[in-house]
C-alpha cells in the first residue's frame, strides 16, 4: 500500500460511506421525477467505487487488474444499453 | 485433504477408496472426477433424448403422455446444458491438462478447485432433486410460463444458481493459474492452444455466469414473493427475462465449444506432423470469440417482440462472430495441408468436428439473418443447428480428447480398430438423427411439439432410427474404453507438448523439477522435433 497510514484512510472512507448512506436516505425523501433512479444509482456508484478503490485495493493494482475490473462495467452498460434500446424503440399497436 | 507428496507414485495409485478421491486436491483426480460426473449426466440426458425420439416414432402418443414428454425434453435440455456440457470439457480436461501443459504442479488454488467440485455436486443434487415434481418449462425457463406452471421451477433454477458458483470459481482458478504458474520460458506466444481456449472460456465463465444467477434469483423472487420483474400485470416485461437469460446463455455456447476447439488445435498438428498453421490467429480468435459473444444475444429473440432497430443491430453483429470461428477452421485445414496424416481415432473425431461444426456454424448464419429466422425460429431447424454445434462440435471434440489423452490419463492403450468402428457408428448415427431435422424445420415442423402432422412422419422416423445407431455407437465406444489392451508408453503419439514428456499416468506432483520451455509446442516436422 502506497505511502500514508492505511488505517486513517480506511476510517475516512468509512465516514464517507456513512455520509453517503445518509445522502441515499435523504434524497429518497424527495420526488425528482425521472431523475429518481439516476440519482440513487449515482450515489450507489460512488460508494461502490470508493470501496473498490480502497477496501479492495484497486487503486494500488497494476493495469491488468484494472482491465479485469473495468471490463465487467462495460458489459453491464452493454446489457442495460441494448435492453433499454429494445424497450424504448418497440412499436406497440 | 489428501495431499501426499510421494513422487514415485502416479496420481492413480496415490491413495485408494472414496475418501482419497472425494477429498483430493490433485487437479488430475478432480479432472477425472468431473469426467466421470459429466459422463453419468450425459448418459442420463441421452436416455431422455432416446425416449423423446421414440415418442416421435408415430404421430400422437407412442409411449408417453404429452406432460411426460414436456418433462423429458426439459430434463434432457437442463441436464445436458447445466450438468454436462457447460462444465464439460473445461472442468474435466481443463483441470487435468492445464497444469501439465504449463509446467505447473497443480492449479494455483487447489482447495478452491476441490470446493468448486463439491459445489458442482451440490448443484447437481439440487437440480436432480427437482425430479420429485419434474419441470416442464424447457431448459430456458422462459417467462411467463415459468411463473405460472405448477412444477418445481424454484428448485431447478436454484440448482442452476448453485452450479454457477462452481463455474465461476473454476474460471477464476484457471485464469490466475495461467497468469502466475507458467513455467520459465513458456511465454504467452508459446502457450498451448488448448490453454488459450481454456483462458477465453474462463473469462466467459467469470463474466457471464453472474448474470444468469441473478436472473434466476429474480425469477425465484417472482414465483415465491410475487415480485413484478417479468409480469406485465405488475409493470414487468417478459422479454426482459429473455434479454438477461441470453446475455449469459449465448456466451455459454462458447463456454461449451471453445475448449473443444482447443482440443482440435492440439490433436491436428500431432497427427498431421506439421506445426499448427496460424498459431497467433487461432489464439487471438479465441479471445475475439469471447469478446464478440457478449454482443449477439438478441439473435435468440428476433420473433419475441423485440424492436426492429435492435433486431437489425443484433443481426449484423451475429455475422461478425462467424469471422473468428472461420479463422480457426481455415487454419486447421491449412495445418493438415501436405501433412503426413495419421487417421487415429482421436484424429477421426477431430476431422468429424471440423466437418460437423462447420455445418452447425453455417446454419447459424441462416438463423442470424432476420428474414430467414422469422420462418425458421423455434422449428426443428434450430434443434438440428444447435445439435450440430453441441454434439458435432463439443461432444466430438470431447470424444477426440478422451481417445487422445486416454494413454496419458489411464496409462493404458485401447483397441484402435474397435474404437474406429464405434466412431463410424456414432458419425453415421448422428447425421441420420439430425440432418433430417434441418429438412423438418424448413418444412415448418415446430420444436418441442408432442404431436405432428402425418406428412412429417418419414423424417421423424428416420431421425428416431438414427438414435438407435448412435446408441449402439456410444455403447461400443464405452466398451472399448473400459477394456484397455495394454500399458501405454510415456508418449505413444510422439507429441511435443509438456504433458507427454512425463510417465503415463503422470506422477502425483507432475514435475520433479519445473521444466524450462525453449521452443514452440508445435514444431512438428522441423529441426526442433528431430533434436527433441
């Protein structure tokens, strides 16, 4: 692990995750219309990203590990993208 | 765990009894156990298919009721796909061969490897436990029927969910093994092509399997808790299930076929006595197949109410996946060109693979074409196409491997002449079963139907007679393999691959000293071979 005290980093990440959990609950109290799901996903993605970077040590890994970590995210966008393209371009009579 | 380190004993002699096998972390023993397990499930599913074909000997009811027929084709499909062909070549020969081929003493996580096998056993028991209230959905579990049927969908899908973990863990093990345990000098561009194929397969297992696991959990949630993911009445979308299911199940086709392609790449150079033609093209085409296979799943859904735009996109990409596959076939053919070809049993199965898989692959392009698919979708044409790929491809590849590595695995030889007779019966039987089904499909015979119009009777009967020839061939093959003729030498086929440079059967720890690799594995007919 590079440089600084890892326990201090872990503690900061834990506090950040707790804060973002409150954000998740707080934004759920308001109706943002079509933005409800994107906002919830954005907060969840930040939390997942922080966990992957620090608790799963991705920040300190080599490029090959990054390829293995990022490719499934590409596949997830592919699955959602193609499925959504189908659903939003269907012609129903 | 039994983990003896007695180098003088081969892996078969190193401990006797159930416990010494079921608790062994030796990759070779695990490979053999997978081979036995998939063999048993193959026989079970094959019996179901013989009953299905017997039922079609005449229109209307012949031997079983319509409901039993539905159960039989579901059992055949689910067992063949999830218990036999997905673990199939990768788990059995992958486990047995990868450490031997890369010069390692075992896979990198031996205990995880054993755990994967136990999970596979647990998933199999759960899946087969569903036979208490047999499922009638077909192996695809399509909604909405899988939500409405009164049969045991939850148990069988949970079994598949558990089996997925075995697949993922095996994939992770193989990927890390090939990154970390290759012998000195065994660079990526010297790695045996079976390992390249297993590597691409492992990527698919790790990346695609979680999606089907979650999908089946959603289906269980829908059935058990009345959630509304796929039910339109609750705001769900039944076609969404098909998107999720095929996002896994199309790459799964390549989980099944890629290791068999790796076997062909190993067998052809040995019995042609020529270096493999286009090593890099074959190696990289395995990766290309793995990547493109994630982009084509929608071609299973052209008639499911999918939008026209996405139909066109999926159709175009489907044609792209034919390119890396064709690269392999052309390179295999060129490998044999002007070679000194020896028609051993393993070579015959490999040649049959190329012939039959090419038919299966090309008929897939018919189904990828939108206009043709509207006519052919859900007909016997699809059944014939997938069996030419799965049996003509994967199973013939597996049979080639069983014969090729038989001396290495068991330390014994088999009767080549009788094995060739079994091959002829299996080859003829297979084509008599499935070629008429192409014609049935083009004439409009739907798949999975219990009954059929009398004009289809002749082709249905021909197909059924073919299963009898095929069955005799299977039994003869089994008989030949169970009656070895004598001890095998270390390298009866003069192969240059690492696994043949050790006694047959291999010692428990494979290599006394980790070897250094200086040359290509495929230097047949060159100076390197003469010096070896």
